[in-house]
């Protein structure tokens, strides 16, 4: 289906906004100059492609001030910075920490897609923040919106592994190649309004008005890509719209299995939405990766659902068409028949926490950052510690898909110094945290996310604290399993393929999923609906006790739940998945 045929379809409101935006310009520049704290509904949709969401402080909803009047909504912007493969220089990371202090409420967040997010940025400051980001050769452009998002890749600096290095270089190449070509971003954010002089920035070539890849309405929905190794799926490659799994023969890169159709977002009110893991599409040689990426994106551009954004992701086209039909159509865009994929799957998952040799005489250190939140608190001054490590040791910096930080290129003599800096600021080292904390992860949720129906980031630490004691009492403190939590069913914390997934369904109530696993290649299934927050740990402890009693040799928590099934677990524990009529009514809302 060509771009011209869009006019014959009943397009969603967002599609009309994109079409009328003049390649992502709209009225953003005009509204930016107005002395208001918000952008219009139309501009909010366009701004997503520039890397930001307009948000409000949801803690203020329904509350009144000392004068008895309702509190204002306190609008602000969330800005997301793209870092392909999670790779930053020391100076870039220091600049991001500076932005957090000056314009983002003293905090920033590392996402599970290896981005950096700033919350609480006021409209009047956003232009200055974007300029500062671009001054250190980073960008927010395309970090959100209906385009290719940040391209993920294993961040470990394995400097003597040519396949790992090739993958990391590919992440940058793909990210740059798949950026939109419009000049709107530079005109709005990087042009001096008085002199007309443009900031020198080279990440997007000036190719005029045309968008040869995306067209005037871009993609039907966001598009996510990741690159994995067979032995390490730390990027959760199966949850992406498009994935590349490197296939090697010794130190030689043979090529990539290409995956399509992954995605975890769910709309509870729409029974036709569901989480899905990607299918194998084809095998390509290294030199064919850019071509196949373009072919897949063009296929989604032309056949993705532009009428219903709830079913607009590539996963629904793959689910509806079947992989064979998708393969035939993508081949038309690629220009020749596609080879069949190799019959291989990922086998491991490494979070890269702790000390590791790089292979060049230097070391890297993976520091767990709970839920990705970089902030100074009275008992743990994490942000200051990160600043001090960068200032004194000048390491490279990598962001992991598990929301943590890697410091690279550490000389052997500096290992003790790095650990001393962390301890001096109250930051626990890798061997001072529990396994359940190490493998936990959450989305942001309240108070900033407009989609959240309940808490996630702010309550998961308390759940983990409770679990630590219970797990130790059971004798499972050395077990590695993922606990992931989200404040709504959209799945940003990737709960659906975790050993244990906690999915917010309504205020302070969650659906518990069981049966995914650390390696990320299997979805869990719903175990219990609408579990109150305070009952999550008491509900999970008997499950873990069953695991300890009935597990097979070498079996993980997720593998055990998958093998015995949630029906068996419910029967053993006397639970019923079925919600009451009142609870069912809540779920349907």
C-alpha cells in the first residue's frame, strides 16, 4: 500500500496531526515562544518525535492548597536522550548529570532501552536543555514518536571480541541511518531566534523536506530494534519490533538472524491486544543489515494499522498475516527472496554487574542502579558518586538494558579507588546487594506517567526489601530470577517475559504473571488478578516454597512455573484466578 493510499483510509486523529505537521513542525515553534506552561494537544503529538512527552504531577490530582482551591496540575516535560547501544563518553555523562541538577529536579533515570530520561523539565527551559544535550553530540530526536527509537545492543566493552565490537558499531549505524531526515528538529531547537544562526550539529544530514524512508506520516506507531548475541540476550531481543541476533563462527561474524513482531504493550479494554515475542524472519549477511532494516520498516509503514493505534504495532501485522506471508512481502521491499533463518535461539543473559576484564588489560565495572533512578538520598548519594567517579577516573560509560551503569577502561590500579568512591557515598557494591534486587526492574509509573493506573518505581523497592527476608528464610537467596513491575498493562518494565511479572491493573492492585524466564524467550501467564499491593509478597512466598520443594535439578523459578503450570500452583495453594464480578467490572474499565 503506497503512502498516497492513506487518504482513502479512515485514519486515526494522530495520523491527521502528523500529515498536517509539515514534517514534524506544526505549531511547535510558535507555541514554544508563548508564555504558557503547556503545548496544545496537536503539538504534544508532534513533540513526541522530538523526544519529549508533556506530563503533569499526578500526586496533585484531587488535592487542595492552603487556600482551599484545587492545586494546579504542575505541567512539565519528560525528555529522553538517545544513546545507541548505551554508549557515552565521560564528558557526555557528566553533561547529563549537570542537566539533571540544573533543570530536572536533581534526578535522571536510566531506562531499560539504554536511554536517559529527564523529568520535571519546564516548558521555558526545554530549548536550553535540548541545546545542551546536542552540544555534547547527543540528541533527543527520535527517542519517542512513531519512528525508530533507540537501537539497543549489549553494552559490555569486550574489546578483543570482533563480533561484539561489530554489533556495537551496528547499533550506531542503524540509529543514524534510521533517523528521520526532516530539518524540523534543528530549526525549532537549535536555531537562534534572533540571529538565525544554527548550532553546529551533524547527526542528521540536510536532505531537504523529503522523508524517503518514513513518508509524511512516518510510521503507524513506535518502532523498537535491538541487537543481541546468542550467548547473551541482555537486550531482551524478542520483545522488539525488529531484532538482530549475531551468528558467529569463532571470531568471524557470519551474519544475523532477523526477528520481527515482538512487543509487550496491552490495552485492557481491547481484547485484541496482547504481548508477543518476535518470530524469526530471515538470515542476512552483515552487509545486508541496513537493507533488510529498511525493508522491514517500509513494510510496517505501508501495512501497519493507521486506523487504530491500539493495534498499530508491527506485532499485530505479523500475528494477523503469519510469518510466511510477511516474509514474502518484506522480500519485495528487499529486492530478492529472503533466506530462511538459522534454527538457533539465544541461550544466556548477562547483566554485566561487577568486575570484568575487557580483554585489553583494563577492566569494566557494572554498578546496579535500582530501577534506573539516579538521585542523591540521605543514605545513598548515588548521583554525586557517579559524578566523582567520572571526574577522578575519566572512564567510558555504558548504560545497560537492565537500567544500570557500566564504567569502562578502568586501570587495574584504579579498581580500589572506584570502590572507595562508591562506599564513601553509601552506594552498595555488586556483592553487597541481593540477587532478587539485582534482577528486579520497574517502569516509572506515578507520579509522572500519564498512562499509569498505579505505582511501580516508588513501591518496588519496598516489595524487594520484603522479599529479601522471605527468600533468605526459604533458602533461595542465591537463586537468579527476574521480578519486574509496571504501573499499567503497557509493559514498559518488560514484565510479561519475566519469571515473576507484576502488572498494575487499578489503584494498588496488580496481576501476577508467572512462567517467563531470565533469558527472555518465553512469556509468562496470568496467575492471580487484582492482588492488593500489600498482598504481593504473601502471595509470592508460597509459590517460592513450592518451587523449593518440587523443582527439578537446575530448574529456575520461571522454568518451574512453566513446567507445572499455574493451574497446578493454584490448586496446591487453594487460589482461584477468576476475579469477582466487582473486580471484573474494574478490569473492563
